[in-house]
């Protein structure tokens, strides 16, 4: 069998980059080189990003359908890489000051990215599982990275246990689907599973699949790991978990459900709609009493997962487009917020919302970015989140009007707790009025996140067209 | 007319805000001057457009770039900035109030730079809603105004009866929840229209041509009524209004009561009634009843108030009842009158709030029993206050008289007894306005206010600008009515066409 | 021979094993025991995969290949879990999950 390895350039390049960074981290002993290592990792990731972009427009399958390359997967790969680059870039000084030994840090981030990218392109269950586990295992290491800090370790073990359980549940679901259909290839599955061929085994497998993926995207009621892990993990990792891991999981969720199990849409759509509703309600309501900003963002990310799920319900190109659009703008909003959290933590050594008092006077840029990011998540125009929600919710006004009500009313409720942060930042007097000095890298990242959120809110056409093309390619297999 | 003159007017305050961002913190006076220039440019443009608009031709004029510019094609969004006889009075009103609001906050010392930035963004947002002829862009601006208001209330607001945090949050959450219903409606409408026509289009004109089924119209109109009604402080969704105004700084109260509320009324006529005539017909009696309850309830509420800001707040809820009553007639005359009330009340409320703001600034109280005899020391302030008060109770010769009269005539034909109750509201209005004026301005001079200085310099701007509009509008009502008529007539013609065809569409 | 074994047996066996694993994860308080329970769940998956391979797609080895991957990754996971458990014992002196309440669980 002839295998065109050039189609795997992204993955191969990323794997090589990860190994080089790992080796460099081992062989360069002095502390001062850590900084250089981060810069090198970013440089490498940029090259990989360039390679990935060049795949735009390619539609090919590899190894008899085990690996799929289309605009849909390229879109999510770009997303994962952009997230990795921005996070590494924006939090380099945090990593330098707060993570003692970093030689594995950057390479593990790269391997986590590799896992995401494999998962995004997966065309069968085995590849899916390998990518998923590579990502999860890397994240477990990263979450527990501050191994002298009990919080970090505790978050790590909690993530490990719940990720292990969810993988097992997911696998069990996959094995049942394999048993019911006799195939592990997603594209073959699409042909085999039609409305007439639904067996109890398949339905049971589907339910387990929903539960397993629910863990990965932190949808309620499978969300309980998220607040603890988000709070305990080093902040850059929290950011990457919230953006990268979630987006990649959504990509494969779309691939399996809309791509493979479209014949069972009737069965899973209602299930996912209920899950989305619970996530939106619970995420937003439980976020209200939180006092730790990372925990608050964790609950808000649960709600965001609910919003994104809305795009799957109709299994239509419009819905997938909404998922992709929203995932991308969510990236900028989340990274903006978490980079501010990092910057503030470096100065105040606290993640409590109270420590943000007077941030607008200590660092106007950080306060503005935080406000804009939070409001974008709430879907206030002219920020990108508004357009994103518009794309998502217009697809379901026919069949799930009740969910539209829940989604939009709860997103206005979410403004309540987002604005409490604004209140602290803008009204309160700082306890320590010294300005927060942020490095150039942080400033640049913040400005990128802010400008992207603003511009995509006012003029979303370029991104919406890209996601439209990507969504179309998804349906041309 | 290809020069994007309306976009220029929209961008002037935004650019001014950007300039102020880069000013050093100490340059307060410069910041205020730049803000005045920014809003002044917009004001001049809107005055020019108002008088250059050809009422005999009607329709959309001054279309930016000559045509709608595609903006988000897959949502049917176009950058469609244009004015007609309905938008223009609102645009003018916005800029009149925006310009004077800058001067009304001339004495703010604390973080004046930030105040000016937010104020300018707020003005630009409000302006955008009135000139955007595309539903999506309208919504964009509609919601954009909420957040600056929140920040302004929590920083510069006053905590008299309720804390400013409470007032700000109440106002914000009320308006946002209202807008959530509106958004649900808009999404469903967009999806439905796309279903029916197959072409994504969100311009008001385009949506009005879509033949929505009657049941759908009734459903959607209810959602829009909740959304816009909240903003218009329709009873029983009004309770944010007095608290919010009392907590807000003067400039915000002026803009909010003056123009922001009117976005609700504007949305009702421009979007809800125009696009869903059958829905409007179904809900019109409900609107009329709610409007009249609002008039009576809020007038009674105002009667009981001792805080000047609460008094004006309740009075504005009461006036919005007349607007709703006018809309509920679904006739040309009634709607004309309602739109004219929106303009007239805007000018009056802004003047009122700015004068109350000055009184508070100078005496440090808004509590009516503690005031008295201000006329002796501050005659100009007292004149401004009484001018606004007289306009509020509908004194002939001021701009408010004729619009209210028109609404009474039109609604009496349609709703009879309801209109009588609404007219009775005027009497209560006269009662509380005169009593407030008498107790706070006249009577013997109180010793504690001996040193109160009259308004002067920049402080005079609100009085001069808004006061002269009140008077000119009263003497030459045709200036206002011709304009409004040219805008409302085609809208109502469309509505009546569809109503006459009945539900058979 | 073909009549004596049918896939239903294996489905029930693996379902039972999986259920025991789930129960263990929920009920056990010791990290090691929880990790063992997760392994049991994965073992259930493997039984499924191999059995389905045997009965439904005997011509392709896809299920068996899948099972080998699962075994490998499970080993990675358990290794990581034990490493974390050791670190936790050093830092906090306990392997009881109930003691890990610094973060609101």
C-alpha cells in the first residue's frame, strides 16, 4: 500500500519539534536557557502552523480512512496551534518565574498539541483514541507540573482519575459501536448507520459515547473535574485545557456524531440538547457565587461548552460552521482572560477576584482585555461572542426553541457575574497602587486577543467564510 | 449623495474617545473640550441633515456610500446607514442631548477622562441604532450601550435611596434580560425569513416584504414587545427606570431618559409594527391598556416622591405610556403623535435631569422638603427647571403640547374610555410638577443656600440648547410634524395594506 | 462448538466487569484501588473488542489491534497515576482521596 507521508507533514514536524525541544531541555542545563527554549518552541510552532495552513483546500484520506485531511480538520488544527502559540508566548514570564524546572514543560505542551491534532484528523476509533490519550496524558503531566505544590498535584490526580474513567467509558461505547456495526472507520460507519439499522447495542454505545465526550468537553453533568483542575493547574495549562483540549474534543465530537452517526441524529440530538441546556444553566448559575477567578472561568467554560453543543443539534453545515466560528472566537476571549490572570498572579500571587481591585488603574490594558474577553463570552455586541451565538442559535429556532430561550437568557444572566469582576476592576480602589508591569510579550498577546475579539465582532465575514468553507468540506466525504 | 455623512457623524464621538484615551490623566479640561468637539460635530451634521432632508420626497435619504454595503453576507447584514423622517428627529435628539450631556458633566472632577470616553461611546451607540437600517446593526448598537452605562453608574453614580451598585446592576440586568427576549425573536425571525425567501436579508425593508404567517407574527410580536417594552419602561417592566435614573450620574440620566428609552419606541414602530402588522393588530389592545396603566400608575408614583430624580424618573415612565397609547392606535395620526412625544419628551427629560443635576451639585440634596427658595440665588437654574416642568405638563407653546394632544385625539377615537383615563394623567402631572417646583424653587430663601451660585459658563449650554428647542418646537410644530409624517406615512401605509388584506397572506 | 459460545456471553461478562469497575471508582477511597478499578473498566473494553473481532469481523484483526493499543495506553496511564500517587504521598502523606479537599471537590 502506498502511503503519501507528505500528507502527514504537520504531525511529523510537530513530533520532531517536540523531540528537539525535549532533547534541548535535557542537554542545556543552565537556567538562562529556559527563556530561549520557549522562544525556540514558539518559532517551531509557527513553522508548523505555516505547514498546516498550506494544507488548506486539501481533501485526502490516508491509510484507508484512518486519517482524514480536509478543511474541517485543518481549521481545527490551526486553532490548536494558534492557541498553543499564543499561550506559550503570553505566559512565558509566568512559566519562567513560577515553574521551577521547565525542560519538559514546552515539549509536553507540544506533545499535547500533537495529540489534539491527531485526534482532530482521526478517521477511525483507534486513531481517535491514540490522539485523545496522547493529549490527556500530556495534560495530566502539565496539570501536576508544579510537583512541589499540593494543589497542583491534587488537581493532577483528580484529572487523571476522571480522565481515565471518561476514556474507559468512551472506549466502552466505541467497542459497542464496533460490535454493532463491525467497523471502526467513521466514514464507513456513516454508510452503515441509517435510520433502519439501529440496534439497542448501538444506542447504548451512543449513550456511553455522549458521556465520554461530555467529560472531555466538560459538559454538565460530566463537568465536575473542570473547576478543581482549572483552579489547581498552572494558569497557562488551564488556558490551554479550556481552549485546545475543548476545541479538539469538539472537533472529534462533530466528526463522530455528525460525520459518522448522522443516521441516528434523532436519538442523539435530544440527548445533546438536554446536555447543552444543563451545561448552560449549571455553568452560569454556579459561576455566580465563585470568588476565585479561575474557578469562575471554569464554570463559565462549562456554559460555553453548552453553547457550542447547540451547533451540533441540526447536523447541518450551518451548525458546524457555528461550532467552528464560536470555537475560534472563544479561543481569543479565553486566552485574553487567562493571560491577564497570569499577569496579575505574578504580581499579587493571588487568583481571588478581590485581588483585581483597581486593576483599571494599575494596568488599564489588562483590565480592558479582561472586560472585553468576559463580555465576549457573555455575547455582548460588538464583541465576537455575539455573532458567534447568533450563528449557533439561529440554526435551532425551528426545533429547539426552548433551548434558544435558555441559552440567551442565561447568557444575559452571565453578564451579572462577569460584571462583578468589572466592578472590582473599575470601581474599587487598589490596595496596592503600584502599576503592574507586564512584559512586551504579554502586552502583544493581550492586544492580539483584544483586537481579534473586537474586529471579529464588528466584521466577522472573513472568519465566517473560512468556517463556512471548512464546514462544507466536512460534508463532501 | 455618496459621502458617508452619517457614518462620519457616528464616528466623530468614537474618534474623540480614542483621542482622549491617549491624553494624560491630568488634562481634564482638554478631555472635556475634545468630547464637546466630537459631539458638536455630530450635532452640526445632524442639524444639517435635518434641514437638508427633502420631506416632499420622503423615504431613505443620505444613504451612506449611495447603497447598502455588504457586511456579513451569510446573515444578510449590510452596512446600511440612512435616515428617513422617523430616524431624523431621533438622530437630532441624540446629538442635542449628547452635546449638552458633555456640558452637564463639566464639573465632574473624579476620573473625568474615563467618564468622557464612556459618554462618547454611549452617544455613538445610541446614534447608531437610529441610523442603521439593518436589523443586525441596529441590535449591535442596541446592546452596546448597556455596558458603558453600567460602568458609569457604578463609578459616578450616587447612592441616595438605593446603592449605585444596586441601581446599576438592576438597570443592566433588566435591560439585558429584555434584550434576550428580543434576541430570541430576532433569531427566529431571521431563520424563518431565510426559510421563506431563501435569501438572507436583515434590512428592515427586506423583512417587511416577507409574508410571515399570522401565528408566527403574533408570537414574534410578543417577544419584541417584551424586549422593546422593557427599554421603553412599559408597565410592568418599568421598575428599573426610577431606581436606575436616581443612581445614575446626570449625563447618564439625561441620555437614558432622553434618548435611550426612545430606542424602545423606535424599535417598536420601525421593526415590530412595520414587519409584523398582524401581530401588532393582535396585541394593540394590550399595548393600549399597559400604556394607560403606565400613565396612571407612574403619575401616582411620581406624586408620592420626595426625591427630585425619582420624581422625574416616574414622570418619564408616565410619559412613555402616552407613546404606547399612540402606537396602539395603529393609525397615522396616533403614531405621528407618539413619535413626536418621543422627541419632545426627550428634550424635556434631558433638560429636567440636567437641572436636577445642577441643583444637586450646588445644594448637595435632591430631597424636595430640604430645598426651597432657590429662585432667589439661582434664577437661571430655576427658569430651566420650570421650563422643563411646564413642558412636562404639556403647556401650550412648548414642544410637548401638540404631540400629546394629537395622541389624545387619535386614541379617543379608537379606545374611548382608556384615552380619557390617560388624559386625566395630565392633571396629576401638573399637580406633582407644580408642587415640586413650588417647594424647591420658590418660597423664602433658605439661609443654608445663601451661597449657592447660579449656573454660568459651560453650565448654561444645556439650558440654552435644550430650552430653545423646547420653545422653537412649540412655536413651529410643523418643523417636527412634517418630518415625522414623511417618515411614518409610508410605514403605516404598508401596515394598513397588510391589515386590509387581512390574515389571508 | 459454534453453538456453545455466542457474543451475548461476552457482552454480559464485559458489562459486569465494567460495572464493577465503575462501582470501584465511585466507592473506593484509595488512589491505588481507584486506579485498579479503571484498569478493570479497560479490561472490559478489551474483552468486548476481542470478542466482537472474533464473532463479527473474523477476517480483519481490527478489534485485536485496537485492544493492543488500549493495553499500551492503559499502561501509560497507570504509570503516570502511580507516579502522581508517590508524589502525593511525599507531599501530603496520604493516598486517601477524601483527604484531597484543598480544592473544593
